[in-house]
C-alpha cells in the first residue's frame, strides 16, 4: 500500500507543477534545485543546444551508437528486433504485433525486458 500511495503522491505533485506552469494548454515543469539565482533554470542547463555541437559531443554520440549496437547484439533475437522496431525505428505497436505475430501485452513485456537489459548493458559498457 505504501508504494501505491507514494506513486499517487508523486503523480499529484507532478500534476500540480504542470498546472502551475501551464500556458494555454502547454504544460512544462520548471524546477530549480538550488537557491542561488545565478545558476539558471534546471531544464535549460541540462538540455543541450542542438546548434552548439562540439567535436566532443560528436565523439560521444558515436561512442554511444557503438555501445547501443553492441548491447543490441547481446540481446535475444526477438527482444533486439522488438526494441529496435519500437524504440529506434518508432514503429506503431499494431504494426510490430502484426509483423511478429504477437499480442500487444506480449510486446510490452518484451520491450520492458529489452529496456532493462539495454540499461544494464549500457551502464556496464558506456557510462
């Protein structure tokens, strides 16, 4: 019960901040984790500027791509295919289910397992 109640509380807090910061239907949560006014907005500090690419960013993205490919190769074939179709290629759930002849609930189980495995693999090989 405690886990359930904490989950509800988290959602209520998020909804509260979204409602406070909404601007005609555009919800955006803005939080600062510091009392220092000079540090700027938390979201703005952590979102990379797409026009400010450095050589280091390019190298890091290349390394991440290699790490993702290596981790995909370590997954079971079906998990790798489902993960790639859903996460990388952005296929619809229905299209994946039809192509692989699986149910939607089975798809979500496979995706969950693949994501957990990928997160674990990336944590070991890339972070």
